[in-house]
């Protein structure tokens, strides 16, 4: 069996073991209190999600490390070929267009949970709340509230906020291209 196949099977086994352990640790997490959303009403322990993700990542990593360590052979490493500048720019343009039309266009159906966690801090800031005293920004100030407070307008409109987020993400896709 090749080194890569052994590592992949070890990662798969580690993730499987983590998936078996995950339901057993759910009672260790409590339901968030004081909320009015689906998570609180349904009695779902939200912190358990993060524990499951950490278990899966850690299990896959440890399984891959153990399996590759047991194989005893080192794989031959060859550097990847570099793409030409033209290919990179064409790929970046395709990603930009796809992001505009498939991911974040302003008239897409809204997900009330995720839109709420982005728009509520902006609404509270416009109502006089103080950052990090009255409002906690789960994803950071610019994503949750900062840009929204500037773009919500009067009366507040989530479409303005989504347009701003779409422009920010599309600009980031061009800036994050490899050099």
C-alpha cells in the first residue's frame, strides 16, 4: 500500500472514531439561555457543534499521522508547477463572476438566522448601543454590525447590507489570488 493511501485510510479511520465519540459527549454541553431563536427553543446545545468539528479534524489528523508514522517510508516530494499569470487572472475573473451571481447577490432568499446575527448588531448600534459592552460581534466588528450600521439606512433594509457585503467579498476574491 502506498504512503498516501495509508495516510488517507488512517485519516478516515480517525474521523470515523471521532464520529462515534461525538454523540457520547453531547450531554456535556448546555443549551444557551436567554435566547428567542430556534437553537434555544429547540433545546439544542450549540457548543456541541464546535466540539464535533474539533473532534473530526483532530481525529482525522491523528489518524493520518499515526498511519503515516507506522508506514516508515517517506514520500517523494516534488514541487507543484507554477501557473502562468494569465491562468491566474482568468481563474480570478471566473471566481468573481460566480461569486456575484451564485453566492451573494442582493436579491437571494434570506436565511433569517444568519441574516439576524449580522443585522441585529448593526440595528443595535444605530439604536445607540455600545460595541462590546451592549453588543457582542461573533464574526468581528466589520462583518457583524460595523458595515451594516453604515449601510442599513432609514428605514433599515437588509438589501443595502447585502450589497455592501457582496462588494467586499468580490474585492477580496481578487486580492487573495496567488502571486
